[in-house]
C-alpha cells in the first residue's frame, strides 16, 4: 500500500475502495451467511479459524487497518487521521462488516501507547491489532462502583511476582476474554494514590468468572473472582501506585467509544434497530401523509434531531481529540447526552408499537418486537456503564464548567 499524504486523499480513497472490494469474503455478502458473529470480537478461540469473519479480520489486520493510526512498529498502518477517516467512510459506504470490535482497540491500546514500556507495547499491541487476544476490563467491584477509587482488590508484592486477591463485577464478557486489564490496590493506606494498573491472563489458576443474567435475558456482564492469582512483575503498567491516572485516561477513551456507538440502530440504542419514524408509521398509521399521533410525531422528530446533533458533535470532538492527542472531559458531556437520547428512543419505540411492543415470547410477536422490549430494558444500562450519568455530570461541573464542590 502506497503512503499517500493528505493532499492525495482521492487517490488513497480509490485504492482503499478497490482493496476492500477485492478482499471482502463473498460469503459475508450473503443475507443468510453462516458465520459466527462472535468472531468479530476476535480472541484465541478464532485464531486460525476458517470462519469468513475471521478471514476478513485477518486480512484487514494485515494491512494495519484495524488500528490505522497506530505506529507500524506495533502492527498499525501509521496513517494520518484523515486517511483513517477515509477507511472508516469506505467501510460504511460499502456496508462491510466491522473487521474487528475490541476493548483492546478502544480502551487498552491507547493507554498502552501512552503509559506502557516498550516491552509491553511489543508484547500486547500487535496481538490487539490482529484480534488474537480478547480483553475485558476489571474496574467495578461490589463496594466500588461510582466511587471506583474505593476498590479493594489486593495486589501484593511477593518478591518475584504479584499476587491478586479480590472480586470485580459487571466485567463485560469476562467469560469469553483471554486477558483482563485491571485496577488493583497496592497500597491500603491511601485511596487514589494506592491504586495500580495490571494485566492478568484469564487462564491463570485462581481466576473464576460467573455470568450475570440481566433483566433483558442477556448475560454480557460477569462477576470475576481472583484467588491467589500470580502474575509476573512485568504485568504492572506505568508506575507503582500510579494506576489512577491511567484509569481516568482509559475511562475517557471508554466514554468516547461508548458514545460513538450511539445513534439510530447503533450499539447504544439499547438493542432496538431500524428507523424510528418508519416503525412508528407502521404501527400508528398515517394521516394526511404524516404520523397520525401528533404528539408522538413531535417527540420522535425531536429525538431524531437530537441524535443528528449528537452524531455531528461526536465527529467534531473525535477530530479535536486526535488533534489534542487524546480525548478530554467533553466525553462526559457526550456520554450523558447519548445515554439519555438512547433511553428515550427505546421508550418511543415501545410506545409506538403499543401492545406489540410488550411481547417477550410467543407466536403473537415478531422477532423485531421481542427485540424492541429487550432493547428498552437493556437501554437502562446506558446511564450506568462507562460511568453513571450522575458521575458524568459531576465531571462536567468540575472539569468543564469549573464549578466549586457543594458545601
């Protein structure tokens, strides 16, 4: 692949478009393609797999396009932000499946680039780029959710290794993960200054995961237990007791990427998909060519306008974060707004469907209707995951508006 500068983006775009058309597995174009959608998340289970999604992921990763702006030394493509945007645009325009979805790409990788030593970068970043390792996040605990700095999972210095003992909760896909990036307490006498950031192989003795069944019927989150887990000294990232700085930085990336998934039909929409206006017309009906329920029509229009404004704001802040070498506290504003709009959208969806939007099972409901009610329930978590809405509002008040603490 030639290295085109920003002035020659049209040539670069043409080459990207041609490469995608040539290398996209034809099986993925078929509506009834039999491929494991879990493969899009990668991990050891799909290493060397002949599943079309896995083949697609490996081809894109070989180009460095799963992380196009990362340095070539670590498996990225070393491209500019403008070139990376061209790749994203062409993937969307051609309706290609995402080659790889990864907490490693969205959250861990950026902080490793910023805080890890060279040996850690060489060890972990190429595997993230290639989708060989699936990561989970060990942050929240039963007694440390919104007040994350109260975490109690111990990390003790045993001379030639660290020993981890404790429990994490709401660990997304921990039962499917190969590795965990985890906050642990290395100094019990201090709060924020006693936390460190470590990497844990989930195959080690003493690691146990238990999926948590949610009200939506899904189990994407887990309880994770560490009992006498021994990890190498080299798995400490950054400074000893310096993990809180890394934790805050990673949360900014997490909120940025959670927000980027919001939008009509997006991940953050709580599982319900499709154009809200068209779905409402189907169930409510038309009057003079418009949705018959004027009040519902007005609220749907406002929600769609808010989402459009949100998407434009996300695009602008993403460009600003690339220019500033990382996200800012503005991600908390977007995360809060996105969560509220997504919950509202799911509620409008169920309301528009009427009785058909309350079905859980049975032949009287279509698959889309059953997904709508599950999406409505799942959307409640949008204001909790990645930092609660209340915490995000506190961040906005302190770090964006500069307001004093309440007395």
